[in-house]
């Protein structure tokens, strides 16, 4: 495997992992009292990605838009990286 293929696979894996963890977090946020070690792990992994984008949520909105923003930005970043390679 050459370096270019490795980088492409790593970028694809990382972007897919971020998407999966954010999707799991969204589902877990809808389940009341779903606090356990797995839930805490998912929240610990995703919170550093989501926290900077919470300020873009409309005031008083019950919907957290930060997961959508992060997923869109990760996809844009992924596409830019893959085009550069």
C-alpha cells in the first residue's frame, strides 16, 4: 500500500467514525436515562467536536444544530483533502 492510498483510507475512516459517533450521540440524546459507560464514552468523544459550534444555535431553540454543522464541515474537509491528494 502506498502513502497516498493510506492517507485516503485514513481520511475516509476518520470521517466515517466521526459521522457514526455523532449519529449515535443524536440517538442517545433522545433516550431518557440512557446514562452508562458507553453513553459517557460517546459524549466524551463527540463533545470536543460539537462544543465550538453550539454558539451558532438559535437562542431558545430546542434543537441542537451543532451535529449537523460538524457533519457538513467534516464532509467538506474530507472532500478538500481527497482532492488535494
